[in-house]
């Protein structure tokens, strides 16, 4: 498993400064407090970023509330024209946005470029929804009367987004909120503040009116909790850990906010005895190790029928050992560093625990030293077998490049093992038997089920979200997001 080549001089970045964007203006905080955004590949500072104090967050909410009075009256097709402009600007800025993603959170450049493409597709999809926010007409039981239902914007929406997909997980929320007629206060993860700044600049260049989108910075404990408690924020759209999501929902409930939660997962790939093992292994490796396993839909488990387990493991290891770990801007690299020291420590602890509980490492299980990047948070893609269903590695989300392999007697036990975690986001099943494929689609307790593809293959326009502790029932990436972003109004007209 080779490391990447030494960093080129032109890959270095001069540290920049990131400040708040409130009511159409870039502003320093009133009480100066700063944090650093760090390149996880080499520990170098990418940016010095402002922490938004409570008073500034209050001002951003007030600006959004004031802008909402005007923005909600702009017809939805006209609101959509701003998104068309955003898509055009994103096309032009794609290389710079992708490069900054790699510098700030570590994913390889090919993945960063693909993420910008996803954002552009999402932008155009939601722009199209500007002419598709349909209501209903209903027959009245009274003479000379009509009844219709319409969607109306809800108000100020707080979008709280993570670092693993700095643009796309924000885009799903921002685009849906804006085209629906809401205004937004956005709090991104501190790890990707520069990406948030660049994305906000795109909206600014599109001519979006002041106050419609506001950017505030800082920790979730300070800024995120304030947004969740504030009575003028009418909805929270959050992607992140289950623990944090539950806390936000509890705080938001006191003011009857809408809350959309996209949370964690302990996703599994079920491999039955009749499966194409080459295709299964390829799908497993991609699902487990893309973005260094730092995806909510990453495959953390393989549940395989005993008769084909040894052969499947051989194929998985063969593919895994070919992965090159290193600096994300190196085109020969397939897997970058973990995003920060906390993730690195968490992954290391889970691997040690898995060994203590009886797991056997087939590949990886250790940090990786990359020449020229000795300060980077690189960890080998790791495959662990002999995992039992009660082991922590089989039940808890690692959020790193660690794959646990469990044995099942048959299809029924495989589904049983899949369903017994607290999560229910994504499940993949490899089989050539239509009976088992259809039963898996029905019986797996997951918001997403893939037949003969990996756990991380969602498409634009299809509802995205999970069961159980993977979410609270709402969906993103499609028009279903309007269930959170709008209110239904029923209008009775007698004539």
C-alpha cells in the first residue's frame, strides 16, 4: 500500500482569513475571537477564521427575518433564476472549489471534483422545482365553492452542516430552503470554513438579495445551539452525529421548530452465496474506503454467508491492498487522510478494541507514513474478520476506513444482523436471486436499499434519509425536502 509522492511547491496555499457574511456584507466579529482551519495532510494552517459571537448570530437571524418579508413574495420561478446563476458560477469556479475541499478536509481531488458536479446538478434540480411546487384542488361539498392547497415558505431556516461533504450537504439544504421562499442562516463545520466562504461568494455573485443567505461561524455548542433555541428560527436542517442531532431536536422542540435530521449509520453489505463475488468485492471496497470511510453511507460491515466468506475476503483484500494512501492533490492517490486528529484517534481506538474483542485484522489496522506529510492524519484502509454481532466494531459508527466482516448462516440471519443496530440508513445486497433481492428490499430496515451496488450510490431526485437513529423521518436530495421547508395552506373560496 504505497504512499503518495512528495507535495509539489505549487500545491501549497497561503493562509487566508474567513469572516462572517451578514445582511449582504462581510463582517469581522464584534468581539474578536479566532480559530484555525488546518490541512489534515500536513498540519498547515489553511485559514484563520472568525468565531461569531452571540450578538452577531442574533443580527444574522434578524437580517434573515427582515429579508424574508420581501423574499417570500418573489415568485418561485423567479427565485429559481438565482439558482441557475449559481450553477453557472459553480461551473466556472469548479477547480478552485474542489482544490480547497481537498486542502481543507483531505478527500482526494477526484472526489472533490465529483462533489462540485453533484452540487451543480442539485442546483439545477432545485431550480426546476421552482415551477413544480404543486398543490391540490379538491372538490367541495358546498355549492359555489373551490378548495385548493398551496405551499408557503416557513421563515428563517438554520442550516447546520458537517465537514465530510462541505458543499453538497449544505447545497441540499440551502437550495431547497431558498427556492421555497425561505431565508437562511448557515453554520458550517469549522473544519471547512474556507469552503463555506467560497460557496457563499458564489451566492453573492449571483445577486442574491442581502439577508437572504447569511454565514456564521463557530462551534455547534455555541452557535448551533443558539440557532436551535432562537424563537425566530422556524426550522433546523442538520447533518451530523446522532447524539448532536437529538440534542438539537430537544432544544428546537421548545419553540416548535421544524427539524430535519440526517444522522449516522452502521451500513452493511449483505453478500449471499449466489452473488457475483468480484462485483461484490468492488462495491464493498468503494463503499468502505471512499472519502476515507468518512461518509454517513459508508459500508462499515459486510455480512456474508459462510460458504463464500473466505473467497470474498480474499477478493476484498486484493483490492484494498492496491489502494494508494496519501496527499489528496496527488492524482495517483485513491484515499486521503482522516479529517482531523479526533477522527484519527477515534479510528485507532476502534481498531484496538476490535482486536481486544477477538477480531482478526486481514489488512491495515495501523497509521500510514507518507513521505513529506509526516504530520498528516493518514490511516490504512482496514479489513477485520472474525467479528461477532455483539462487538462494538459491529454496532457503532466508526466514521473511518474500517470494514468489519461478520458471518451469517443464511439470508434470514444476514437480515437479522443487519437490522439489529440502532441505525438504518443504507443497506446493500449482492445476490442473483430475485426472491432474496425482493425480500431484502422489503425486510431491511434502511431508508436506502441497493441491490447489487454499494451502500453509497444515491442519485439526484430520489429521497435520501434513514430509519431509526439515522434520521427523524425527513428526506433530502429531492422535492421531499419541501415537507420541512414549507407549510401547507388550505384556501376556501366561495363565489
